[in-house]
C-alpha cells in the first residue's frame, strides 16, 4: 500500500513538473522535442488547434492503448499522469 502511494506521488510530482516545463518553455518557443509534446507542436503548424488540445487528444489515445495492452493498473497510472500533464 505504501509503495503504491509513493508511486502515485512520484507520478503526480513528475507530471506537474513536466506540465510546467511544457507551458513555460516548449509551447511558447515552439521547441521540437521528442514525445507527445513535440508531436503536438509539429501538428500545430498543420492544424488549427492549440498545442494543448492536440496533446490532450494524443494522451487520450495513449490511455486507451495502455488499458488494452498494459492492463488496468498501468492504464490508471497512465491516466493520472496524462491528465495532470495535459
């Protein structure tokens, strides 16, 4: 139980730090990094959506994949991290 709470605490702290870095550095300067935030910055140039909206769609798709491929426990952790990051 204690280990599980600690796992979620690390997910929450990491997600908050990543979200702050994304809002402060990546999106305003259109930095092209790897991962979902980099993909959302690239797609912003082709689509009329904000980077945050594109990131939310990508993360939603990844959550569905996590539930199907990795199972319920990892799907819930992915949901927590993706929701906080978005």
